[in-house]
C-alpha cells in the first residue's frame, strides 16, 4: 500500500506543473481560466474544421472515378440515341402488291374524268393524273382499296372513300364529273 505522503507529493507536483503547461509561450505567464477555455474552444473548432476539410478532400479523391463512370454512361446513352436517329432516318417503304397481269385473279379499276379540268385520283396513296375526258385502266388484285379525288392544286373534290374490287367482275369505275 502506498504511503499517503507519496500520494500527496505526486499531487503537489501535478499542481505545480499545470501552470507551466498553460503558460503563454512569449511572456511565460499563466493566462486566466476564461482565456484558457476560449483557447480550448477555438482549438476544438479548428479540429472540427480540419475534420470537415479532410472529409471533403476524401470526397474529391473519389470524384474522378465517379466522373469516369458518368462519362462512360453518357457516351453509351449518346451512342444509343445516335443509333435510334439513324434508324429513324431510313425512309419508310410502303409495301404494295404489284399487279401481275398474268394472274387471272386480278381485277381492273377504271378511272374516268368527264370534267373539263385535270384531276388527281389517289388510289391507296398512288396519284393518277387524268386530263379532261381521259380514261385510265389500272390492274389490281381484288380487295379493299381507298381513293380520293383532288384538283391538281390539291383541293379535295371527293373525300377519302373505301371501296372493294372483286375478281372476275367487270371493271370497277371511278368517274369524275361536275356536280
């Protein structure tokens, strides 16, 4: 067991050393307790600021890897969009049956213009120009078709209409006449 006087001696040595630790370096005097508390608070704030700066620096250190990943992702997205644009630039092709005159299942569509001015007859998206008093016969496969009649300048004479062409029948006639 330690002797009480040794304990007291150690305590006195600690008390005597504490003013030296707190002493101002320039003057060698011990500052008041309030100033010491202020210094301690300032040091704690500085340590907290340094910790924040270290965290920010670590975050900045990870930033290039994230930017590289974002760059790769954006490059891939840009390539996909370019491919989609290329696909959209390809002109659309409308599939149509090409009439075969050798097949007996074909029928005829007869376009007649009895009007005094030229007209356009649009059959399933194909324009046929008819001069006044002109007749034109088109060979087509039987089935439904859409047609409309227009002035040459594009004004509609007869709106879009659907009709059916049957095989073996007499020619289906579309006649344009003044009303």
